[in-house]
């Protein structure tokens, strides 16, 4: 891989330090859909096949890392194309082999939080905002958060974040292990690249072996979790509470849920 390669809305540029910068280009919010997750997976698979790449920095152009799905769009979230669902692309992404460091500015919300938890490490700015806001939408969480969130912060902290939909900043995220390093926003990408370069400087076969041991059957766990998550999302999408939650979000008010 040489120069800058483009995979839909994702660009990849490889530096001399064996680190690839994979950047999402959907500013300012970087809303995701099936096409974008496929773009990221395609980019990561190409990096996997390149011996000149040993680590990845995942970053986003614009104000936010990923503000989740665009519920204000006419089709809501473009999660399904034919027989393929967004979570099929998520499993594909979790199956890639190269270590990833995410550089997180602004919002990592909803499914955007799910995307932020796919990488091995997260470097965040204090202004970053993390939220599993699904319950505040009358919805079930997705993108494998059933697996990744408890794995990072523990079962109790994960339950609190999921039940309440609470939004936390970078400092609070660092305190519970949701991110690994906290740096001023102007230093965000440099710090993420420094960590990725440290990984890339290690023996690549050893890192690959260690990562496989630590992550274990993560992709299979994500597949099982997203099967359940999707079924519950499909069920709850038909409820009055979901309609109220999405309306309230669009109108920037507190939702009035009825439990039906």
C-alpha cells in the first residue's frame, strides 16, 4: 500500500513508521451506516494484507468521532441492504487482525460508541463525549456493546451506562477505563500515532499472537451478541416509546415514555 488509498468514505495513508492512518470522511458528525462500516472493514482488510503496516490509527474528520446513526434521515439508519445487515459488517470489522488505536474527539454516541470500542486502545480529548444513549431513545443497544462495554469497564459500570444513557466526558471515561489516554485535543492524533508506533515497533508476529490470545473469540462473541441486539432492536423499533424517544431527541426535550 502506497500513498493515500480511498475506500468509499475512508482514506488510508501509511507512514514510514509502519502506522496507517485510517480517516473517516463524513464531517461534521460522521454518522454511520452499513456502507461506512463496510468501508472501514475493507480498509482494515487491505491493511491486514500489507506487510508495511503494523498498526492503525482510526480517526475522523470534523467535530465528532462518530455521533451514531442519523435518526433524522428519511430512512433512519440504512442498516439493511438485501440480506446484509449493519452488524454483518461489524463482525467483519471485528475480525480484522491489525492493532487499532482510536483518536476520539467530540461525540462517540450510540452506535458511534460501539465503533469506538472496536479498536484495541482509545486516546481521547477531555472534550470527548461518550454515551450509550439507546435507553433514552426507547431502544436496545447494538454494535456488540453487550460484549465490548463490560469487557472494558466491568459489568456494573456497563449496566449503569446502558440503563441510564448517561453522557460522560473524557476525564470520566479515563477514570472507568473507557479510554486509555487523555490529551489536549491539539495533541490527539500525535498521541494516538505515538502509541500506534510503539506497537508497530514490537515484533509483528509476536503482537499478532498476543492480540489473538487476548481478544480470543471476540468476533464470534460479537456475532452472537449482535444477533440478540438486532432482534431486540427490531422489536422495540415498533413501540410507542421508540417513536417518542426519537421525536424527543429531534426536538431536544426530555422524552415522556409510557412503557408501550
